[in-house]
C-alpha cells in the first residue's frame, strides 16, 4: 500500500510540474522520498516479513512512468530515497537535501513531525506530499499550505466504512481500540462517523490483553465480546498487534471491520466495484474501497 501511495504521489507531482517546456531544453526536477523508520513490532508470522524497501519501489516506478512522458515535455525527474532510523533527525535530513537543491519531498514520517518540517526555514521553500500520516489534525488545526495529502485521513476512512455499514443495515457497532496513537485517532474518527451517518456504538472497549494472542485468542476473544448485542465488531489496530485474531472468535458470529477484516483502503487489487464506499452510502464524499481480509461477509 505504501508503494502505491508513493507511486501516486510521484505521478501527481509530475502532473503538477507540467508547464509548457522548450523542446530544446531539459528541466531536471529533483524529488526526495524522506522516510522515518517506526518501532519494530513482533511479527505475527515469520512467513510474512515486512519488505525492507516498502514505499521506495513505488517511488522508483513512479519516476519511470513520469520520465516516459517527461522526455516529450523536456522534463527529467530524479528521485533520491532517504530512510532514517527511528531516532533520526528529519529536520537535519531536510536541511541537507534542501541545500542540494531539492524542493519536492514525498514524506512518510510521523504526523507530529510534519508541521515542524513545513515551518522550518528549508521547509517554507518546499512542498511536502504526505504518503503516510493519517492524523486528522494535519487537515485541520495543523494544516499547512505546503503540505499536500496523498494518504487518507482517519476521518476519510471512518466515514467511508460508516456509510457502507449503515447502508448494509448494520448500525450497531462494538468498537475495540488498541493502545497506540493511530488506534486512538481512528477510534475517535469512528465515533464521529457514527454520529454523522446514523451508527450507534453499543460498546467501546480498550484492548488490554497484549499483542501476542497465538495461544489465548480462542478463549480470550469470546469472553471479551460476550453479553453485547451488536452487528459489527470495529477494530482500531493500525499496526496489527491483535486485530487479526478477532475474526471467527467472537462470542456471536459477527463480521469484523476497521483496520482488519472489512477495511477501508485507497486501492485494492479487485479495483473499483460494488464495495467502493463512494457508492455504498448513497453519495458519500470519500472514494475508498473496502476489502474483506480473511473473512466472508456474514448476514444476520
């Protein structure tokens, strides 16, 4: 998914930089992909390791596509990838790239660091294309004129999911929230979406059983979900610590949605279809597709 967002960002950036060009001159556009590593989490399975170059290959593909057309317009696009450690200094990396003439930055960094980058001396002369952070505050209180968002916000994803669930007559939601900031942000967006679109959160619980459920999921999840009448279990677990274990283990047979299960995405391999949320809720504003991950739709 990160690779596709980065490809989209590179293509969008090329389109934005398409003034009329002198056929005899070639204008070089330098772009940086600035990524900061996040906490290394325990893997659910050794058979599914995270890719080491997540996002970077999407950027390379975007540059190849851009230069195919760019050669007819007198443009040459170049991409430099800079990956920082979890404790790396994004401001210093930005200043170094800026000193070398880079003004276009595709960024995959924690949302809390983006406003400071945009407000820095180097940042005020640059454009940033956010491909990772979904924080709603970046689109509201922390909005900056030089940050354009490729990644959907928490509210966009929650609104799309809410419209779909309400359209399917599944208005009663059991919300399960993880322990991380993105989990809390997505859960808050789900609560707002319930008010906007007619959903009802009948239970709202924090997951406090830890990330490793391989041995205890079959006994823990049924007890955690019993004694509540609901239509859909909505999970907020952005990094996948526990959400994968919830499907098929609830006390009552109910579908799982949110960050796992029926999930709102910007792209899915089946393409646009009946499960794209723009049509699911009767004229919704957000064009996000819903994927079913590891489960079939259950009707009640």
